[in-house]
C-alpha cells in the first residue's frame, strides 16, 4: 500500500494538542530528579538491574511500536503545514521522550554503578602473597607478585556487576534487533502492510509484558533493603499521575490501538505501588534521623566543652580519695 495523502485527515484537536504538549514537557521534567539524584550521590546503589533492563527494553519496544503504527503521521508532514505536522507528531514525540529519558537512566546506572559492588577478592589471593621462604630473594619475588595479585583481585567481578554488564549487552542487542527488523519491514513490504503492523503490535504486547514485570524487581529490592536508595520520590510523584494522563492522551490519538497505551497504564499503576513503599520508608528514615538529632545535643550538653567524659563510676572513688586526704591533713595538723 502506497502513501495516500487523503488519509492524513484533519489536525488533532487543540485540546488534545495542548494536553500532549504539556505531557511531553512534564515527562521530560519528571525524569530530571532521578538523574540529578544519581549525579549528586555519584552512585546508582538501590536501583535493581532487572528494573533497568525491563524498563529500557520496554521503552525501546514502545518507541518502535508507536513509530510504526503512526508512520503515516511522518509522511503526512510532506503535505501539511508546519503547525499541523508538529501537532500530529506530538504523540510520537511523547513516547520517544519517555523512552529516551529512561535510556539516560540506564546510562547513568552503568556509569555510577557502585565501585565497591563491582569486584570481590579472589579466594586464596592473600595466602599466595605470603607464601615463600624467609630469604631476600623470596621476599623480592613476593613483592613482585603483589601487583599481579592485585590485578587478579580487580578482575574478580561480583555477580551484581556481571548482571549489570549482561543488562547492558541485552539492551544493546534489543535496540539493534528493533532497528534492523523495523527498517527491513518498512523498506521491503511497506509501513502499512500486514507484517509491519503485526510486528508493531507484537512489540506493543512485548512492551506491555515487560512493563507489567518491570516494577516487581524494584519493589522487591526496595522492600528487602528497607531504604529508598537512589530512587527519586519527586520523580515518582510526578510520573504516577502523569502516567494515567499519558496513557489517555495516546489512546485518543487516531490510528492507535490498545497495545500502544496499555503498557503506560500498567506502568503508572505499578509505579504507584512503589511510590507508596518509598514514602513509608522515607518517613521512617526521617523519623530515625530526627530521633538521633534530638538525642545527640542532650548527650553533648552533659559533658563540659573541652573535657572528656569520665568513665562510669569514676566519681565515687574520686570523692572517697578526696575525703581520705582531708582526714589525713586534719590528723597531721599540730594540736593546740
């Protein structure tokens, strides 16, 4: 099927255009607290690698799905004015912004992966450095072997770091497959052919499945850790209600079926559950910090400034010694 300009139709309503434009801006701004928190902490500790994997792969599938299903919006720009073209592309831009921002989260997760969680000491590496005789030659040899042992220590990747590297490889392979497969289908059979539409729908269903599972690893990790970690509560406060509006704005666009918006709806629902857990843990952490801050000044006020606290029970012996010294002075003084 070739491109038919008569299928472009009219421009989206002004209400829908304004709503989608606001959601695009809101989606971009909602991810900034998460990115800023990772940059400030210089650590992505607390983020589940499976949450990153499922979210990134799901975002890539969702981007491919919306581009293929609304490919006609791209071609209609050749016969429409600039304003109508931009209004028609806002739906694609909305999904692309969300996916791109999650890809940024994935990159920050890999860059700021905690160094202390990357490597572990190899079994028996310390014993090897201490083996050998007591001669100077043996000592020199052991000293020369220590850098080698250190390098072996650095190469001992932990399971968590290996999982993160596997996540990076899986995200890369998925992106290449989506790009190559979609390009071939559009070039060979066309963007409106049944195989292309089926491929797009399969990607939408795949994104739905990943989105449904995406938050479960993060919910479990956060629940077991009992702390918010690198998760950003302000991000979730903006994204949870915005997710439902996001799904609605996609659903009302022409040429889109339920496979394009259902994953966004499920993501907003599960993110609300994660947000509730994080709010509880954050309140507990603030309560504990408040209790510690109230207890420390009280303890410091009992100790004079510049002096060290006396051991427990030391005041009683000191008083006894001073009383005995006064008694001895009275007995040694001359009688009248």
